[in-house]
C-alpha cells in the first residue's frame, strides 16, 4: 500500500470517529431535552436558590438638625450547623449545657424542648437549623457567642448568626404617620422591607440603597455564604421636623383630646416664609388612649367640610373683585335666614345681638347668615364666577405631596348634578365641600406670607455619607392670591377675630396673633347634619404684625364644649406660647416692637389745641404750635419738642382720631355724624374704617384703645 492510501485511510477513520461522536452527542442532547428536562431544571433551580439578593443598611430619617427619627438597627437570627465536624465531636457531651443556657435567652422553651429539637437536627446532620424564631439584639448575641459548643465559632462550633436590620424609631410614635410605615417586600425579612406610607414610602428608592448579591457555596458538605456583589447602603432623609416642637404639639393635642373625649385630632405647625412643616401630629382614639393611627392632616379621612374657616376664602373672593367692602352693612336679622326650603342659623341664634353688621363684624362674629348674604348678594346670579375664583386659588386640587393616601379636595361646581339652589349659600360658610386641614392651613399661610402661597415642605435634603447630595428649596404654588389692598383687609379681619370676635378669650398681652375659629356640624348619611356631633378647628398665624409661624388645630367630635374657640383655639394658643418660649428671634422681635411702640407713640395725646398746650406747659414740655387757627390737633414728638399739626374734618370722610383720648375721639366722630364703638381703655390705637375713606352719616366707627 502506497503512502497516499495509508494517509487517506487514516483520515477516513478519523472522520468516521468524529461523525459517530457528533451523532452520539446530538442524540444525548435530544434525549436530555425530551426525557431529562425536569431533572436538570431542578438542578438549575437548586443553584438559583443558593443565590440571594441582599440590601444594604436602610438610610436614616432625621429631623432638620440631624437627630434620628427612624433608623435600622441590627438583629440576629441564630442558626446551628449540626453537620460541622467539630460539632459532631462534642455534641453529646455539651448539648445539655447548651440547652440550659438557651432557656435563659429564650425562656418560652424548656431545656427538654431545646434538647429534643437539637437532637433530631443532629441526627439529620442539619446544616442550617433555626435555634429559635425570635431575633436577638447585639447584647444577647454577645452572650450566646459564649454558650457551650457555640463558643468554638462558625466552623468548629457550627454557630451561624444571621444579621438582619429592623426599623426602629428612637422617639417612639412621635410623628409616626409622617415618618411612615414599613411592610414586607418581595424577599421577606428586614432586608426586603419597603416603605409603604409617609416619608418611608415616598423616598423608598433613596432609603433602600442598591442591592447586592450573596452566594451560598457548598464547601465539604457545608453551605457557606459568600458575598459576590457588595450592597450599597441607603441614603439619609433630612426632614423639616423639629423634634422639640413635634413633641410639644403632639402632647398639647393629646391633652385636649383626652379632656374633650374626642374621636381624633390633628395639629400642624408651618413656617410661614418657606412652608416647612416643623411639627405635625395626628392622634386617633384607640381604646382608652390616643395614637398615630391615621394621618388626618393629609389623608382622605381628615378631608371634611371645614365650616367657618372657609368663610375667609369666600370673603376674599368678594373683596378682591370689589363687589363688597369690609365696611358694607348687612342685616343678619335674628341670626336665622331661610333660603328656599333650608334655614341657615348662626351659632348664637336665640341670644346675643343681631341686626345690622358690617362685613368685618360678620366675620369677627363668624355669622353664617351674614357671610351667606354677602355672597348671595354678590354672586346669586353668577355662581360659576364665584367657584371659578376659588378654583383659581388651586383649592380644588391636591397639594401633590407625593404621600400615599393624600386627600383629594372636593368643591362642587354649578354644572354638577348635585348642585342645589342653596349650594352657593352653604358653600360660602364651609359646607358641601371637602378640604384637608393642611390645605386650609396652606391658604391661611399665604395670607401670613404677604399673599404668596407656599407648598408644604416635609424634606430639606437627601444626604449620603454625611454630605447633602440633594437639597430641596421652598416651592411657590401661587405668587399672589389677592391684591395687596385685599390682603391688608383680610389680615385686619383676622386680627379682629382675636381682638373683638369669637377668639377674644384667647388673646394674650405677651404677643399678638391672628386667626379664625371653625365649628362645623358633622354630616350623617342617615340623619343629615347632627346637632350633637361637631368638628372644632382654629387656624391662624403669629406674630400678627410679622408672621413667622402658621398653625391649624382640628378636634373632631369633642364631648361637652364644641366651639372652635373653646376647644381647638386653646391648643393653638399653648403651641404659640411654647414656640415663643423657645424661639429667641420671636422674643427679640416682640421686645423690639414694644420699644418702637414706646418711641413712636407720643406721651402727649391728640386732642383740643388749648388742652394740649396746657398739658405741655404744665409739664414744661417744649412745643411748636399749629400754623393758623385750629381747634383740634395731632402731635408729633421727638427728643426735644412736640410739634402740633392741625386736624381737619372733611365732610363724608372718615376723620383721623388715632392717638386721641377716648372722650375726644368719641366727640370728634359724633361731630362728623357717625357713631363710635369703643374697645379697651386709654388712647386710640386703631380705628375702623381707616382715616380718609368715604363714609356716611350714622355709620359705626370701631375704636381700639390701648
């Protein structure tokens, strides 16, 4: 055989061998695909089951100054590898001693129970036996490490402590509903826990961090955890909450709820200029106690008919359009007014003074009849324009806070099927609509903030490794809710509520504040509006002259007293008292304001020229007499001399009586053909209507004396 044939024969044999091998391989693959898929899938599943995703430590939620409100702390689940060679050597000798020690940490199980369970696991050579379902803390872990057998460590003693993180709030249930709640996630356990409400839910992505990967590898018959991808810890959320103020607000609210035996309450403290929420408390009845069981300030259950606190919205619409003024007079009759087949009552119907009142008086006294008549007279034939103006304020839209369960406000429109012939009048004083306490506070805060409406702010920054990665700035919802003139009138009306109206019992000489009381009947689907169930509220801001904080308090279904001024108002006042006690800038501003009042208000009262000269002469005070002839003068005082200026009276124009004594002011007003109503003692500090505005004979002039 020649060489060529030999080579071809060998190549042919090799080719046949390769073809047979390929055929066998393909046949095997087909057999596996058709007959062994379940077996191989089981093996693949087993491999996958040994690979787990893990989370890093969840980020903290902190107060505005960095103090922790919610954090994750390590707990440990104790497992026992009874197949480890070292354990097999000493188990029989030391199991009794181990079980005796275990009962000291887990007293719900006896020594005999522990021994029985461990013996069964030992016989099965269990490599991952759960010693007890309860997780232990770090201190308990240190004790368990020194127990018999376990003290030998992981490999020789089979001791496997598995660390898990559990959410912990150092301040108990303080602001719990705002901080938020957690729920089990896809992976179970603490690693899989996810935020489902509040800040925990809204910022879940930042708090959770990035997932890692852990692989359980079988080494010599024992499974060992090996981290293949390190997890990244979550970021910290820096809130706007002030822990001290939060504690104050919550405790004051709880005291009133207990005193009134109410069903629930909410209180919110907001920083005027920024909209930052410094404290927010939500307490509902739970047996004989009150706890944070629901976020009434934000959620749909707290979104109810606001009652009288809405009157300011109605009057603002009318004042800003110019269809009414605060000095306009309306007849509230006897506090009862029939509109079609329904009757509107004032809270003091049957007692107290009624009849003709100015719009300012109507608001100060919180007259339902008065406000309904004001709005009916202005918008009775153009309801859409009234509601459109309210819609333009954004009160019909959610605040879009990003929190789970945020309330959706409801303000009906004239084209709605449930718009009745009486809807305009009822909406005007806060019924047939639904708003949350936070939405009402946001509106009042805008008044305190010179008309600028701020979005409520709960979070200031997202921080990672001690550095702010993202800082949030205050957000303006509406640059101006009304004209400056309307704003001035509204703020004057709110101050009047405290000075002369339904909140006059809350007035304090220590500082000024402005606000509005609210007392709303609660609607029952079966029986209509109840005469026994009320929701009391108070909303306002302080200090009145230069507001820094706004606040709203709601008390639902109090027993006994139920008016906003007597139930919710005292909580507002106490909160303001505590804020003044801790905020140094407020106290300094108050003292500065008092100093300015002393400097700017002359000691020589305005009045008749001859009497003013006589007083200056008697006390040897230098003065500059008025130019020309004058019966009445007002004075300007500086360090060296008192200057007298002629005070003239112009027909049909409101005279200026500021700085006068009470008797002179009354004389001057009555001489102009009007009537004076005094409040207080001393000289004239305020007058309404203001000097220089058009007036009519017989009109009432309201005088505040200091």
